[in-house]
C-alpha cells in the first residue's frame, strides 16, 4: 500500500507541475497587461509601457517569472493582482469556498437523486418507470449547462420572480446554480447506476440473499449497491474534473463570485498572477480528488494496489 500511495502521489505532483508550466506559458499569449493598464491614460509612449512592464516584473525572462511563481505558490505568496494590487491569495481565499460549496452541493444532490432512480430503473427493467427514467436522463444529457442556466433564470427569476437571478447575497442565490449542475450530473449518474446495478442483480449471491428472505431494500442497497460501488467511485472521481469545468460557465451566468468568475475576469483584464493562481488551484483540486479516488479504489479492490 505504501508504494502504491507514493507512486500515485509522485504522478499527481508531476501533473500539477506540468499544468502550472502550461498555464504560465499560455496566459502570456493573451496579450500585454501593460497595454490594458495604460488604456484611458491618454497619450502613452513606448517608454511608459516599458516602465509598466518593469514595475510588474514582465521584463524578466519567462524562466525567472515562472520560478518566482512556483516559489511563491510553495510559500503561500501568490503575488498581487495587476488590477489594484490586491493579494491574489486573498482573492482565491474568498472565491474558492464558494466554488467548493457549489461543486459539492451539486454532486450531493445528484447522488441523492440518481442512486434511487438508477436502482429503481434497474429493478423495473423494461417497465414504464425504467423507460421514463431513461428518456428523462437522455433529455437531461442533451442540455448544455449554459442553456439550462439561462432557461432557469428566465423561468424562476424573470417570469415567476421566485429566485434571485444572480449573486451570492442570500441562500436562495445558490438554488439555481446547484439545480443546473445537478441536473447535468444526474442525467449521467442515473444511467451509470442503472447499468452497474443490472450487472450486479444477475449475480448468484443476490439470488442467495433473496432466498434467505432478506428485505428487498437490504438486498438492493446493502449487498447489490455496495458491490457495484467501484465503477461508481471511479466515475464520480473523474466526473469532478468536468464538474469544475462546468462550474466556470455556470458561475458566470449566475454571477456567482467563485473561482470561475475570478478566472473569467482575469482573462478579460490579462491579470497573469490571478489567472495563474486560479487555474493552478483548480488543477490541484482535480488532481487531489483523482488521487483520493485512486486510494479509495485501492482500498475497495486490493487488486488495484498490485498494478
């Protein structure tokens, strides 16, 4: 188990390193922040732009800038925003909890809905309930998250005036973002649970459990669901990366002040330190979740630790 953990940890650190390198290089293709800062200041000479670049440290070689970024990340100093000089660590500390809240609530709601529906569809295979659940999940898979978000705003904010259209000023503000993400996740998870349960319900030990007179809920949720947990755990871990990517779009639609909105604003203003820190933190979160998934997978299935 120790070697398994060390190997997965080393791979995770390498992935984070590659992501930080690519991000640091890619953000510099978005344009010159000095030009953005000089807009609206009247007549600007090339010397003025050079002075701005020197003040921001952009006149240094890329390797020196990247080394400074890595050193700062390791010490907790993510630099300061080009727009206003606010510490980036403070901006991330404000935005990250809101993104995590949105992501985990969406995943929790999805699992609470998709597991009972998937189990019910598997048990009633071929029946009207199974057909209805499969059709609804297929329709849910066809919805782009940004389109669904806009439709929810139109219906519940503009027409019905039940929920706020944007912001995190009240608890009601998170309902539509969570509903958007949970709907997309549930459409996939229902089909996954149904498929896994169909394979498990045909196993001999399920027949034996039923022949012993165990209650159907015990057979389904204690025996069958537990034994089909491996593909569910694996997929949920992989799904987290897509969840973070979807959160970026949904946060922008609902003006949710999380990491997605922070990254969007940083791209628009060419704020290198903010964008680098934002993407690096999100990438580290995805890698960490995948690492935890590998570890849980290894605990559930000892054969994985031998690979």
